[in-house]
C-alpha cells in the first residue's frame, strides 16, 4: 500500500532519487584514468553520449507533462544505475559508448520529471528546487571517489555492485510511495507550447545560452580535473577527489542561492556567479602547477561554489515562465542545454596548447572560461519578470 508523504518527505524522496542517479554519472570520468583510456576517445564518448541522451530531455519532459504518474521517475531510476555500473567490466570503446549512452538516456528521462515534480505543492519553489538540485549534485560529486574506492578495493570488475542502492530505492518507490507527477492544470499540447514560446522567446533563448555556456565549462572541469591533477603529479587519493571538491562546493552554492533567492535579484545572482569564479579558478591552476595540494583544492572548490550559485535560478526562472509545462522547460534548460554543451570537453581537449605558459589540460580549461564570461554578458539583456531582476 502506497504511503502518503508530507511535502518535505516528497522533496526528500525525489532528492534521494536524484542522488542515486547522479552518483552514477561521474563514473566514466574517473574510469578513463583508472583504466588508462585514451583521453581523446573518452572525450568523444562523453560528447556523443551526453548529446544523444540529453537532447531527448525536452521530449521526455513533454512526455512527462502529458503522461504524469510514476513511470518517468521509475524508468530513470532503474536505467541509469543499471547501465553505468557495468562500465568496469570492459575497456572496449564501442561497449563503453553503449553503456554510457544508456546511462545518459536514463538521466534524460528522470531529470525533467524530477525537476518539475520538485516544485509541485511547494510554497517556496526556489528552495525546494535548490534542495533537489543540491542533493543530486552531491551524488555527482561523490560518484568518482565512490567508484574509485569500491573498485580500488574490489577491482574494476566489481563495479556492478554499485547499482544495488538505486535498485532498492526503485523497488520502494514503485511499491510503497505515493509520489507521482501531478502537473499543473489540464494536460498541455503542442499549441500550448507554441504560444508560450511566442510570448517568452527572448528570455528563453538567453536562459538557454547561459545554461549551455556554464555547462560547457563545468563539464570540462568534471571530465578533466582528475586527469589534470594526475598529470601534475598528485597521488590518486588527491586527483580522485578533484571533481568532487568542485561539485560538492557547487552543491552548497546552489543550496545557499536557493534559500537567499528572496534577497538577491535573479539576474544579478547569475551575473555574479558567471564572473566571480574566474580569479579562484586561475589560482587553482597556479597552485596546482606548483604542487600545492590544499591551496589548489581550495581554489577549485571556491570556483565551483561561485559558478554554481546561478544554476538553480536559471531553471526556476524558466519554470515560472512555463508553469503549465514545467517538465518540458526543465528538459530544455537542463538536458537540451547539456546536449548542446557537450562540445565542451572536446574543445577543452583541442585547446591544450593555446596558452604556451600552461601547456596541457590547464590551457584547455582556462580557454573554456570564455564561455561563462560570455554568458555573463548575455545575462545583462535578460528580461524575465520585470521588476525582479
């Protein structure tokens, strides 16, 4: 018999689902180091799987807005952990591409549904969504050290056991939980979507570009932070937590920004987050090249904290424009933006020699800061909810 949850319990359950799904999505980034995969081929796998999986999100979001119920959440919660936990069994690039692609498809099914559901019945959408995003980000941040720790102790081929917690939660959700996608008002249709875009096209385009630019940079850091610190000569225990430090700090930034949303104007928050991260990121590069462990990780963490502060605001602004189709717009501003930004790691890998003073991945990572800085300029022209930005 399904258990009726309070609003707080509803957000906690959705956030735990988000945690287990996103805790699988960083496995490949650390696996490429542990299995000594070719960085260029790994970058292509990341680009193809991310693009192909996440480009589905507006469509899976629309599917969620139409179908509602439990199916979208359950599908994502099963598919992603099942496929991503199997990567330790192979070094074949074709099989790895298939597994990582399936993981991204599961993520594409879950994220619009979970994002839309997190704001339903909530008195403070910003805070609820921030908590949902934060817990998922914690999951992503912990994915690399979890994978490294388990496979380091039991071997790479033990990776399938990592699916067990998510499968257990899926069973609980399907059998015992009453949480489902409720939607706002009547089920939408394509004419509804067309009318909404017609009225808010300029704002949607800018919000979309901001997400693309930020994600291109963040995904490059997530994929190559471990490799960068490995090449600097740091030990495994340090480079395995590089992306974790970046993302955990980012999760705290999202949470803090969501709970302070009534004090800081959304556009100002977005602009601050897209610019003030830069000096800390440059210091990360400088300290890292000098072999200074703690200062390097601290600067990387501060950069992650700041650049993620505007993340939740981006998506909530879109949801407020499209309350009737919150899952669809969430899919557009998350998955479709992520898919578009999948060029990031490839560009980063291709610009390793742009700056002669910082050869290698540090050069590519510094080059990628161009994207969030350009998004800060675009944010100046954002027109959402006049009088609030």
